[in-house]
């Protein structure tokens, strides 16, 4: 089974050290992209007359690295600008941006995650055990209104836009959806786990229902727990609501997918209420 990344016009197929860019219609090879160990982004053989395709590819590679770059944010705009102009000045600017993002991701953040895990006494092989990638905190947030507990909630700007589009569309079909929890910081996730530890729950049990700090999709600002406004939120019977039925049919049209279906390979409990926006990427399994 080969996992490919797919944008509106392109397919990115993994190479040993990067991604091959293909035309989605006829699968012809357009070029390649790579971010190497020094966080330098290089590209090759892409048709120079296809700047939009290059941008699409850059955003996808950025997102694949869990950088979640919003094309409309200042960072996204510089990325786009630098990427589209082939001169060496821009190339350096682009590499500076990549270096900045990747360093803050690899260094400072990973250190904070490790320190938090030690404090909570989490297993050192957590990432391998649960097969979960580390998730960076969103670089930018925008408000999506209050949740069912009247707490203000936030998502990454592009995910917030997609959530608004999706919930409006559901509303037009007569289906109500309310946020329960969207963006969570590393510290907030740590406090959720800490509370369960204090209640005397076993650490393995806790980790089946709460991701370890640093590994929650909620850090990205792209995940949202959804409630139908009936009954208790975050219960398995959410799958019997009209909201769940609507999401199952339409969420992908808005870029949202359910992260933890029944019997998922991570060994995380079934969470029918937890949906995540994956910017401009649809994972396709083409076997
Ligand atoms: Zn969730």
C-alpha cells in the first residue's frame, strides 16, 4: 500500500528523500521537492510556467511536515513569494523560513514535550507504542466562538474558515453542530492528563483516551470535538446523532476526517466526535 498526498491538481508520491510531483490527470512527472536535514528546501525539474502548481506542492510538503502553514498567513505568503521567484535571494529567504519553522519545531518544542512527559511519568517509548507523530502547536489562531461549556474556542485560521463553512452547510441541511474543544496548548493537554493521574487512573488507561501532551491533534488547531447539542458530549452515542450521520457523508468535502475510528492502528479509543481538518491534503490509499 502506497500513501500518496493529493492536492486539487497534483499527486505527491514519496521518494526515499523527498516527494515526486505528478500531474494528477495523467500521472506524468513534473519534478520533485525535498526538505533535507538542514531544513533546506530544494526542488527540481518543475515546469517554470506552472507557479500555481509549485505553490500547491510547497503547501503540501509544508503540511506533511506538520508545519500547517496557512497560505494566507504572513508565513505562508513569504513561503509562496520565495518559492515562486527562482532567484537566489528568494531561495535564501525561503530556506530561512524553513529553517526557522523546523528549528522551533525540532528544538524548543520537542524539549518542552520531553520535560512534560518526565513530569507526568509517561512511558519513554510513547511515540513508538502509539504510532503517533509529534504535533506542533498552531502558529496562529482565530476565534470560532464559544463551546457548549461557554468557553471561547480557537482554531488555526484556515481550519476555522473550513469549520465555519462546514457548520453553516450542516445548518442549511437542518443539522446543528457545536464545538466542545478545539485548539489545546501543550500545557492544557498536560493539565488534562495530570487531573486523571490525580484521580488515581492507571497511566495506560489514561493514554487510551487522552493523547500525551505534544501528540494531540488539538495542538495543531486543526482538530475539533463536535457535539450535536443533545445528551452528554464526548460519548460514543454521538454516532447515533444526525450530526454524525451528516459528517460521515459530507465532512471530507470540507477537508475534515474522523481521526480515531473503531479499531484504529494507534490503539486509541473510538472517538466519533473528534474530526480534524487536513489542509489541502487528502490521504489516498492506492494499493
Ligand atoms: Zn478530540
